C-alpha cells in the first residue's frame, strides 16, 4: 500500500528536526528534549554535550567533552554522584533517558517513568528559558531573548565544576544576593571509570588571606601560599614562558583564580588527579595528537604540608627532604613537633633584645593566623609587627617579577607553619628572633627596631589610616543562617538571620589576636575590641566571655534583634562569627566611645555644649521611638544607660547592646519576668521590684539619661546632703524648691537657654514617674519637639529604689564608679 504524501512529509520533517539537535544545534529549548544518543555541539565545534559511559562501565552520565580531538576527554559531569544504571548491558544507549527544560526554567535529567536524576535548581525562575553550550565549555541557562549578558545567566556549569578547570572559569568563592556562599572548587574522579566525587579537591581556601589548597578529605595536602602580585608564593618560576596568564581577584565580595591561554586557539585543561595526588595542567599538542603535561602541583613528594612542624622549614637536598629550624630556634624531639626559641628567657620588646632576620626564597607560612594590609610599606609592616608581641613574622604581600617594587604587608601571629625554602621561587620572610642569637648567622642582616623610629612610624601610620578610614568601603554581604531565638519565655522559634558570617581568622587578624592594646572596654557579657578589616574598615568586636553563664542566650538574642533593626540612632551590626567556643558580634566602630565617657569627666564634658546635649537627647528619644513603635518588631531594650549610648565621628548618638532586649508582639504593651535584668540606677521601680517590664520601663531609663545629660552627674554616684538623695531626688528637690537651674551642669555656665533647660528637666521628671501609665515614648518625643503644656510631675519613688536595691548592690562593688549589667535578680 502506498504511503500518503502528507505522511511522508511529516516523517521527513521529524527526521530533520531531530537530526538538527544531534549534529548542528548548540541550544536546547523546552520543546526539544535531548535524548541519549543525541548531542549539543558548541558553535565553533570545540565542545560537545551528551551522554557517555566511562571506561568499561555501563552507567550513563550527562557530560561535556572536547569534540574535535581523537581522545574523548570529559571536562564536566552533571550527575557524577547519581549515575543512571543501564540494565541493558548489550547496548550503552538508553533511549528512555533525556535532558529537558521544565516549565519553571530548570534543566532536569529524566529516566524511565520520569525519575529525576539531576536538576539545575536555578534560583531565578523563567518560562522562556533555553540551554546553550558555549565554545568556552560552559553550559548555560538563559532567557531565550537574552544571549549577550553573562550577568543574567539563570545558571551555568562553570559555577559547579567537576575535576577540570577551563580557561576563563572562576575557581573560588562568591557572596551575592542570588547565590549565597557560592564556592567553586575542583573535585577529582574516584577513578577513570567512576566520575563520582573523590577525596582530593582543589580550590581557594577562604580565610583572611586567601590561597589555593589541594586537600585530601578534610586535611590540607598542599597549599600554594598567598598571591604575591604575579604568582602564588610557593609556585616555582617556570624555566620557559608559561602557556597561560594567571589572574587572581580578592575582594570582600569574591575571591577567585583564573587562567587564560596566551594563544587563544590552544586547548588547555587543569585537572585534579586523585591517582597521583596532584593537580596537573595539560595542553593539546596537534603534532603528536595527544595531551602534554605543562605543570604539576605539588612538583615533588619531599615536603608535605607542615612537614617540619612549627618554626621549622623543609629544604630539599640530594633528592631528599631535610628539616631545619629557623634562625634563633632549636628543634624539639622528635622533629614532627617543630622548633622552639633557643633562649628560654627571651622576652618580647626588650630594648636591644628584639629584632628580625631576613630569610630569602621562603614559601611563606600558612596564612590562617595572619592578616594583610595592602597599603603598608615594608618598614611600616616591621613597625606594626614589632609593636605586637603576638606577631612572629612579616613579609611583603605584593612583589613584582623584576623585584623592583615591593609593597603591602602580611604579618603572622603565633606558630609559623608549613615553611619551605624554594631556591627558584619563594620570597623574603622576616622572622622575629632574639637579637643575641644573630652573630652565628654571619652575613644575614638583622634589623633591630629602635623605639624612637617605631614611635615616629606609628604616628605616621595613624595619619595615613585616618585618611584611609574616611574613604573606607562597606564590608557587608548577606548570609542566611538558622539560629534559635526566644520571643518570650515560653516559646521558641527558628529565625533566619541576614547577617555576614565573618571568618574567625579575619577577626583574629583585625584585632591583632585580641590584643589587650585593642580592648575598648568590658561589657556585661565579655570584652569589646577594636579592629581593622583588610579593606581598612574599623570595627568593634564583642567577644562572648567564657565565664558568662547566661551570655549565649543574650548573644543569640542580640543577633536576632540586630539583624532586623535599622535606624540612624541604632548601632549597626555588620555580622557575627561562631567557631567552636568563640562567639563574636561585629559592629561598626564608634570613634567617640560612649556618652558616659564625655558626661562624667570634668574635662571631656566641656565638649558637650548646650546644642549638642539637646541633639543627643532628641536623637536617643527618636531611636527609642523606633524600637517601641516604628520598627517591624516592638522592642523593649531593658538596659538603656549612658554607657550604652555610643557616639560616632560627628557625635551622633546611637543606642547599642541589645543582649537583654525583648521582642514583643505588636499588640503587647507589657510583660512580666522572674529574671530581672538591667543596670541599677536605670531600672524602673515596677521592673526592679516586681519584674513588670514595658516600653514605659525604657522611658524611665531614658528619663535617667536625660537628667544625667542635663546635670553631668551619674545617677548611681550622686548623693545630695544628709538626705541621701540620688540624682532623681536632687532633680525633684530643685523642681519643688523652684531652683531648677541649680540642677544644670556647671560647666555650661550661662550658655544654655533657660526655657529649654526647664522644659527638659520637666520632661525628665515625667519620665521617672512611679506609675508607668504616666508617660510613653510617643509623648516624650512630642514634648521634646513642641511647646505644648506639660502635665505637672509627681514625686518620683527614688527613695524606695535606692533603699531596696541600690545599697545592697553597692556593698559588693570594688569601686563606686563601676557600672555592671546585672543578668539576674530575685525580687524581694
């Protein structure tokens, strides 16, 4: 029977349609699934995407390989850990397997019965997505009509490499809004027949100073040393011109490594090979029609990671490794324990005892306990290291191939690990040693740091850093973490916190290993340190104390609250760090310390003129109004005091320390607790005695601060005559006896406006009323910003507060000037 002409035309068109996918097209659409046996080919025919079985295995994988070479070399595998089991051993092809694009714009790998084996899981959905294989070897998902802008890719295989690095591919990490903590690294095949993830991996180690690492499981097998401007520190200088140019980018947003061939037509691949425990770079030789090896890392087996221990370095002599100690050190026994200072009684920074010795051709130590400043000279670097007793060595961070222009500074704290002397590579390392051990090293020059020179250099550094800080960039990214928080005493909930997760080594570096010289003060739950990030931004670091019994809950509470609050009169939290027992909160640095530093010092208080004091009072009130009414949450601070009001460069006040704060529901105006927290002298009577807290509790604390700002006196320390009045009592006495101006800080003289001062005293007395219903935050802000008639204040219950809680507490204090947050009080 003759086949109808129309049917023949349909069959012909279907054949042409399917053959186009297998032999011509580089693009896949939602209407064109790619079946096992068909392929996509990049535009210039360099790469091919399809299904394959490695070696003698019958398992099927979706992969990309070089097309126009006789050796099938796979560079990427989609389902490497989820092979498609081919039960039909007589044929490799499995016609039930296909790659398709879903309705929401994701690539998915399906087998019989539509079983999912792999998917792209793109975060951005699209109804018009297409997949395209580029001539770079990158498989991308994009909008159908957007084929030019790589920034708009919905997904790309270059972000999820297998065991091979191709030219142009980024190897490293990135933090973006769309892809949080994207980390691109190579992972070896288990063996030549099994592309599943092996034990060996190669990528950028994320620390304060990034470097490349080859890891065997969780252990470091090899590290490259930091980037020094044109290569990695431990990478040998090639005897012949390299076939590639290297590129390394390190910013607060991303850190990645790339290679680019000098000859763009040359095929190059870099592979992690688990069989020989190396990273290998190959290029395709057209003459021999084979891959040729250009680079092997590590280049020998003599010096494994930290082979000679702390302060020891590995040297290769007569085809074997030899461990030696750095000058001024002697070996422990056995060698694996490294070396120690030769002079047991040597002390840091002793005059004429302390110096540095230059050791050349060194692979610089492991950077996990180091920090970097790209703007310092080598002399400034030396001064910075000498000033900190935790600093054990320093080096340039940026050198040139000619050696004519060295810059930048890396300093190391604590033990120096993984040192190696490399005759044809490495760089100068300056190690801190005992000056009396120098003579035996002959021509090696020792640089003794003279105190007067150090002082002048440090002074110059202060000026330079001040200029740099004024132009500092923001160091913030968003990382979503899960933590446990409490919104009240009886219910828990999981909360997502958009805060930057700082690396612990970065904070150690920023604070000079939590140096006592950098300590700003001691809070209720631990010390606070000043630090400087690698980009020059100053920070304040709150370190949760090991001895704080209740500190963990308050730490979590502060992270939860601060991640949700943004106001010009609240201190900004930049991020957090949790590592083992360490729990850190990182804030913006407030250069002018806290309000109490100025208020209660006779010389500093003169800097607070009357307009400045009025501005501080109004700004604190506006910040408090935001917490109580205008933020997404209703926040009761519960520890508002002058020492928790910080001042920025322009003396603008910012409320800080939310460790004791409490979130309330939008309709909740008060609560009760058996665990009274806060600071004596600032707690309202109903809270200190009865455990009843509300937004009025914060208003009471604000009233105390307002009176302190007006008088320049601390509530807890002030005592008036034999009546034992505290500051609130003194304010009430002045008010009742019609001598309110006696209450104003004497250092203001006649510079204040009496009507404004009188109104502020009036408002302060209204805030410290015994009954919490007598005033609230909104009315306080209104009263401060208007000239409306104020209600008459009632007698504050200042004597009750002093007798019941303040006197007993004072007996336990070492000094009457101490101000400590009390984390628990049983009411009596």
